[in-house]
């Protein structure tokens, strides 16, 4: 009995639904308690990162012959704790009474190849490629899977495009259209190689990978090269997991349908046990045991009182009834509370500035970490330092949950993942010479706290700029008690104003102490436009 079969026979009574969504297709399996498939559906591609909630819900609402008691959904793009929480919530809206297990398409692939807990390495080569492994302790490591622009070597796309480039190079050198290039032109209904230029710029990754049947043997060097690159990823995953000569399972359309590539891959890994997966990886979704669902994302915070920034403001309970002049006076009156609140926190702000100055003098850096409005304000302040004070671009850095796309549109769910915050700090190389200032109006944003905890573990000095008492004293607080917002929970208002003012102080005063200001003049600024060049001339005249 295979590892997958043994996992399937452990299914509890009832019907069990498994959904695996990837970049090419989505497979839906409904099994009874014996593991027998009673319904199978195939739908289009489904990636959690690339799909809206509405898209996911539409894909989950399926014509099934029976209601499932357990539901396992494994989707490409489901990587972080926040992703899993989002997917679980969506699945629960469709099947509120089912036991729910969520993961990504690599989880189902591993389960299909090795059952629920056996070690090994799965190598997937289809339109894209990835290598993922698991050791006996349940630790998982991966290599590849970066997409066709950054990786995907050993994939259908990589094999097709490398061969296509060789054919075009040969055409340039000889002026002759060989048999393989003819096949491509015939398949695409093109009349000359020159027409390939327009076609390839409009083609998708899938379009190019679809040429592989006509190109697989055009230049056998590419078989060996791509197989060697994929084999190197296998060795890298084995090293990460400390696996010595692990079993390797091959899956995906390229391995399944291209024996020549399988042979080239085996030749690149002599001495390894290698087998082809005989079943669809979607069956692995059924191998998740409902009795042992994946652990829920760790709770970063205990149940706490509502943050001040989320409480209702008793002075604005009739906000919707006020006239425009009254609303202006109301907002100004509330904003006027910000300066006294910052003044009360001045000693802690001063301590933070001293730490930043000391860090700069020893070659360290300042990092801001935030989500939503807080993150955008941090990135804004960091981006202003190079033109204002001629600082190196890495001296003051902003980290925002969700990355660059969160600067111009909301990626609010990104703030719920403490692991992503820790990863961001680690990838920026934060160390003991640095200062990290977390920015969270509520004082409890998981992304920010995860980043601060990792920074502290790595020896950096950590501060938490917040407008509500934080739940932890692990990081020196910069607590600005601005109170409830005019509009309940809208922390872009008073909390945002307070944050901007404090960040202005942190960098401006630090640069003054470093000697980048003479009198009240920006002597270190970069005169990069007409206005700044005129200002530089005025500064030069004033100091001469």
C-alpha cells in the first residue's frame, strides 16, 4: 500500500472534499470515507494571491452530489499565516459546518508523494518548476518557484524558451529555417521567423511553454543544462533539511510526458532514488488528516481591551449631523490635542533620538516598520532623508507590510502576519549596530511586533511608536496618547499626525546632531532641481 493510500484509508466517516488550485488548473475531488472518488471536476487556474475574495468564493461554490464533512483546500499563493487565515475564512463561508484544512499546492504535492509525514523531496516541473522537501521532523524547505522572470529553470517554459532562442540564433547565423523552427511557425500560423518577435512579446508564459512538444529535442544541450539546474536545487533542499540521499519524487507534465527530460534529470543525480508520481497531486489534499489539521497561526497577542485608537470618541457621536464649518472646527480641535500629547512623551522621544545618533555614528542604520498608514509614513520619512541630508539610501529605511504595492493601495491583511515582519527584518540584514522603530497606532500590529521581536533577537535596539498602550514591554515605547479618533478607528487622522511629527523629529534632530545642519540651513542637501539649486545658492551666500 502506498503512503498516499494509507493516508486515505484513515479518512473519517462522511464525504471529504479536496481542492487543489494552481497556475494551470484547479482539480476538485470528492471522496467517501473509504477514499473512493465519487466526483471529480476540473476548473481553470486559481491562485490565492492573484484572486479576489469574490473569485475564490465563486470557485468554491461547486455542484457536488453530497455535502462534505471535511474540506481541504490547497491553493497556489497560500504561503503566509495571513494567507491561510484568509483562505480558511472564505472556505468557512461556503461550508460553515465542515472541518477545514488549508494549505498551498506544495502541501498537497508533498502529501501525494510521501503521505502525511514521511520525509523526501518533490520535484515539480510543469509550466513552472519548484523543488520542495520535508524531513522527519516535519521541517519544510524549498528552492525555485520564483516564476519565469526570476527562475523556473527545468520547467516547460525554460526548456521551450531556451530552445527557441537557440533556433533564432541559428537562423541569424545561417539564414536557414530548420525543421524545428518550421514546426513552431506552423503551430503559430506565422509566415516568417521575423513575425515571432511580435508574437513572443504578446505571449504568456503558458503560450511559450505550450511550444515544448515541438522544441524538446531541438538542442539536447538544453535538456542537460535545465536538468542540472533542477538537480542543483534538489541538492540545496537536501542540505537545508540535512537529508542524506533522500527519496525523490517527480511530478508535473514535463516529467510525465517527456521521458528524455526524466533521463537527463536522473543522469544529473546519480545514486539517488528517483520515482515518477503516478497519481495527480490533487489526491494529496485528501491526505491531510482532519484529526491532525495544520496548526492555526500562532496568536501573537492575548485578548486585550480595545485600543484607544479603536474606541468611539464621545465628543463626535453626532458627527454625521454637523455642518461643514462645524466639522472643520471639530477636526481642528481634535488635532490640537496632538501637540500636548507629544510634549508629554518628549523624554522617551529624546531617548530614541540619542540611540539613533549613536547608531549612525557607529555605522548603523535606522529602520521604520509599519503597516497601512503607519508604514507609508515610515517609508515617506526614510525617502526624504537622502535629498534633504545627502544620506546614503540605506542609512534610513522603511519597511511596509505588503511591500511596495501597499504604498499606493490597501493591502491591509498583510499586517496580520508576524512571520512576514520577522522575515523582512532578517532579509534587510538588521543587526546589533542598528535601531528599529516599529510604528503601530494600536501598539499591537502583528507584522510590526514580529519585526521588532526579530530585530531585538538580532541585537538591534527597538522602539515602538504607538498611540495606545502596547501589550508588551519588550520594546521601548514611544507612547503618544492621542485618544479616540474623530472618525472611529481612522488612525490616519490624529494618530497619523502624531506619527508624522515624531518621525520628523527622529530624523531631523538626529541629522542636526550629526552636523548635517548649520544654523538652521540644510547644508547637506542635494540640489537636484531648479528650486533646490536656488536654495543652495542662498545657503552658500548666507554662510559666506
